[in-house]
């Protein structure tokens, strides 16, 4: 099993706003494949390659007692999909988006607009693992074209983020 890197060691500036101890495994970031993913999760990677509107695909882990502070996503051009993978049965973690709470369940999914104020709470005694996928927000032309161009400008960070996230792998 790999040791996952804490978010503070991947993106220290954003981590101060959200959570320094959140742990992430980037399967892909800004359409760039993590080279470890072909070994770690080949079937997931195969699916990703068939869906060009998936921008980032991440396995997100919250250890017991770790949460994400209230925050808003930095860019309105995406929607975020969550799929519950490992969810504690006792006192399960939940996400608050605006004024609504959602408790993750194994095999169940939600889509959120992370531009709304949201936070995550994990008061359980176990880890929460979800698949988190950023999807290009559906928009009419020419907005969809501009959205993709804006996102592609961020692609330059792909190698940097993936390399930092892979730093603790053993």
C-alpha cells in the first residue's frame, strides 16, 4: 500500500485554506496521466481515457478527525463528482454544500458545484475514501470553448502537482 502525500506537501498555499492533512492520489491532473496509475488502477485509467471531459481524477482520503474547512472552489468551469469507496459506518463523514448536508455512502455518488461554500467533516474513527472527478461544466458554444482554453492554460502545472503528490510513494 502506498503512503499518500498530505495536501500541504502538494499545494501548500491552497492547503492552508482547505486542509493540510487531506491526502490525495492523482490518477490524472489537468488531463495528464500519473505514470503510477497504469500499475495502481489500470481499469480506472482505461475509463478516463475514453472520457475527454474529465479534467482531474483523484482518490481522496480523509483520516479520522481530518476535515476540510469551509471554502469555495477557485474556478467555476467545473463540476465535481464524488463516488463513495470506503465510508465509515459509525458517525460517517459528510459534506456540507451551501445549506445542504450529504453523507457519503459506499457505491453512491453525487455531483456538486464547488463554487458554493462547502466543507467536509470526518468525526468517525475510520478513513473516508472517495473517487473525486472534476468534469468540464456543460456550457453552450462559445463558452465551452473558452472554458476549455482557460483550463488548458493550467495544464502547465500537471507535472508539478503529480510529482509532488508522488513524493511519498513507497
